[in-house]
């Protein structure tokens, strides 16, 4: 008899942590949506059919080619060692 009462009390205590709607679910995702809204400059920007206003075709092509070439031939000044500028240790 005592083991049944003890087992039922333990079962009730364990089941008390289980619920279908914990307190944290009431506002679940609200902070994420607020942060996304704060980072959005133009909420209707996705509906813009011509987002590349302000740059002409040749300038865009040249910028894209310079960007692609930066991976093929890295700038030699950027890869120069800095041993002479660090000092001689004196």
C-alpha cells in the first residue's frame, strides 16, 4: 500500500513538469521577429522589380570582373611580409 502511494506521488511529481503550454511559449519567437524587423530598412524591398537602380551595366561588369580577378591574382602589396616593420627586437 505504501509503495503504491509513494509511486503515485512520484508519478504526479514527474508529470507536473509536463504541460501542453509552458509559460515561455506564449511569446516564443517574438524577440527574433522584433530583431528582424529592426534590421529591415525597407519592408517592401522584396517587391521591388528593379533593385539595381543606381549602377550602369559597364560599371557593374567592371566591378564584378575586378572582384573575380582578386581571387585569381591577389594584390602583391597585401601579401608582402611585415618582418621589416615589426622591428629588430632591440
